[in-house]
């Protein structure tokens, strides 16, 4: 019952998208009405033409035959012209709907919290914005036309048959309910299969995306055969789900076609009996048979597209589920905008866990005063990166608070808080564009001089100048045409370009050599004078000059102080430092 309600809601949501283009839809409806009504006149004219044979004499009134045949040509040509107009209109409508849907999905993705992307595969998300929306597009441009045509043709043909012989129409009182019951039964069984098909295709896309991303590691570990086996398993699941959905979905068409052929047989038998009893003419029987085909034909075609409709609804459900995801919680109504940030950060008794009941940070407290370099060290899983997520408000703490210049981070706007930081992560991100465009990404009004100065400070300027197009060199596919270390230096230069009071470096120099890392730290200290800098580092030799070193373990700051102060203690920092150099 829940799935059925969701399908109804999916149809309503699609209807809202269509309603955005109500005038185009009204024109399409007018074309549908005109095209089908003109086509419905033809069989009646056929009956009149056949009736032009004089009873008992076998003579033919050719003038009447040609008269009716001429009008048949006129109506059928008009019907074809309006049918063409309908196809053009529906293609236009579906294109606009799909454009709007993709736009809404992409905009929605930008409003979702970071946690959503932590638990959903990238490939599955891409599958929704590409394959699923394409499936909806195909259904709108083809199946919707068929549905409208079916409704108008069936109603019109039924009306014409009633006007010819109400008695003979009683045949459909048996066959139509039989068709409806069979169709409803079969589609009820196939609906979950199409949902499963879309889900399995999304899983397959997610797996392929993961394997392509990690191809080098895959080859390095010699796991090709193992990975092929895993891919085969997911591929088989997707293909089997696809086959079952299509197989059972294809049963509807032949079943309804059988019932329609049964109705035609009954019409032929009872029509002959009525003719012998003098209740119908040959022309009336001819027209009735043609109308019965027009009545049952669309029903049969509609049954044949039921599998496509089920597939489209399943795809639309996945799209709308994404659109209905809870966005990142809104700022408080009274949230202030951070202005003229000094960079005074305090973390007070913060407790946090990504999942309920699984606490990662238990009771974290420290203070970072303006202009100080704060280094955060500790073993893997201690909560270092989680702290950065909290500072940037990608997540909010369960208890405790984080203050920026004395203001609770939850009581200021996220946009102003995040713009107060420049951040460089271990996982570098560059987009397809020139080096200049990548470096100036966070500062729209940056001049070439600004970009060059930042590149020099990051020790990447000389490399850029050696490139054939210099700063106009185009980076492709996330910068795969340069090394990882160079990519990281570019992202550091991009962060340096921002006019912020606080900087976060999360293992940002892990892909450069130690000597270059020390030079970058020196340049960064000069660039970040009077600014607060948070650095997560594994190579402890690079943070010996930090103003404050926080040693985090099991979600708590177990030690804090300068390098010399911590080395004088026989604690965790000393053990971590000695482990790297002994």
C-alpha cells in the first residue's frame, strides 16, 4: 500500500512539472483531440460509402462513393497534420520538463549536507541525474501521447459504436472489465520489479565509478580477476532484474491483445445475427468493426507500453526521492553574518558522532587565538578530520559549542562562516579549465598579478611558466595531465589567494616532498600573518614551529603545547615523533 501511495504521489509530482508548461500542454491536448476525432470520422464515412451499393440490385452509386472517399482523404490528412504537430509539441514539452528536472536535481545536490554524499555512491547519484531522467524523458515524449490518444480514441469510438448499435456494444461489457482486471493484476506484480531494476542499475553504476577511480590501485594489487568477478556479480544482478521486469511487463500486451481478438470474434458473430434479423446493415457492421478495432487497438497499445510506464515511474520515484531529501538545516532566523573576522576560535566541550550511539569526539576543548598556527596531530581515527568538519559546520556537534570571535558557530550563517576559511584537503579537486581559472576559483575579481603572487608563494609559479601556455594551460579530467604534487600545490595557491582570516590544511602537503613542504609552510606563515591556521599533519617535522600543537586521541585533546614543551613530556607526542625518526 505504501508503494502504491508513492506511485500516485510520483504521478502528481510529474504532473506539477508538466503544469509549468500548461499552454503547450493545452495545445498538445487540442492537437490530440483534433487528430483523433478526425480519424474517428473515417470509419463512419467508410460505412456510408459501402452503403452506396443499392440493396438488391448490386449497383454502385459512384458519385456518393467518391464523395465520401474525398472527405475521408480530407479528414485523414488533417488528422495526420495534427498528429505531427502533437509529436513536435510533446518532444518540446518533454525537453523542457527534463531540463527543469535536471536543473532541480543539480541545485538540490548543492543544498544537501555533506553526510548525504558520505553514505551514497557517486555512481548512483549520477545514474539518477542521467539514466533515470532520460527514462522519464522517453516516457513523456512517447507514452504520454499514447495515453492521451488512448483516452480520446476509446471514448470517441465507444460513442460512435453506441450510435450504430447499442446492443452490439454489450460485448465490451464482458471484455473490457476482463482486460482491466488482467492488466491491473499483472502490473501490480511487475511494479516492484521495475523499482528493483532501477536500483540495481544504480548500484552497478556506483561500482563501476568506484573501480575506474581506483584503477591504479586495482592494477597495483593485481586484483583484476577478483574485480571482474565482483563486476560480473553486479552485472548479473542488474541484467536479471532488467530481464524479469521486461519479461513480466511484456505479458500485458499479448494478454490484452487476446481479449481484444476475443471481442472482435464476438462482434462478428453477434453482428451477423443482427444482420440476419434485419437489425443492422452491411455498412453499419463494417463501420462497427472498424470502430471496434479503434476501440481495442489503443487499449492493446496502452497495455504494451505498461512496462515502459512502470519503468518511467520507478525512475521518477528515484529522482523525486532525491529531490525530497532533507537539505542542510537552515540557518537560525536570528543568525548573524560574520564580518571582519579576526580568527579567534574556541572549541568548548564538543561531543560528536556521525551515527547515533557511536561517539567519535567525546569532550574536545581548545582555543586558537588570531594569527596562531595550530597543528593537530594524532593516530589514525583519533578525530582530526572530524574536527575540521565541525569547524566548517559540515556537521554540528551533539553537545558543546564552537565559537568564532566569541560567536557560537550555530548562530551565524553557514555561508559567512565558510567564507571566513580557506581550505586545502588531501584529496585535491581541480576542474576542467585553465590554470588561471582554477586558481582564481574562489575569488572572482582576482587579477593575473594576484594569481601569480599566490603561485609564487606556493612554489608552483616556475612550473606553470614552463608549460606551453603558462597560466592558460587547460587542465583536463581533474588535472590528470600533471602530477599529484603539482595538483596539491595548485590547490594551496588557490587557498592562498583568498582573503580570509583562517586557513585549514587537512594533510594538504602529503603529496609533496618534505623539503618542499617546509618551504610551503614558511611561505604560508608569511602569507598568513595575523591569521589563524589549522594544520593536520602526519609528518611531525613540518609542524615543529607551530604556535600550538594539539595531540588528539580517541576524540579528546590529551596533550597540547609547543613542540619543545611536548617533547619535554614523556607523552604521546614524544612517542609519535620518535616513531617517525628512529
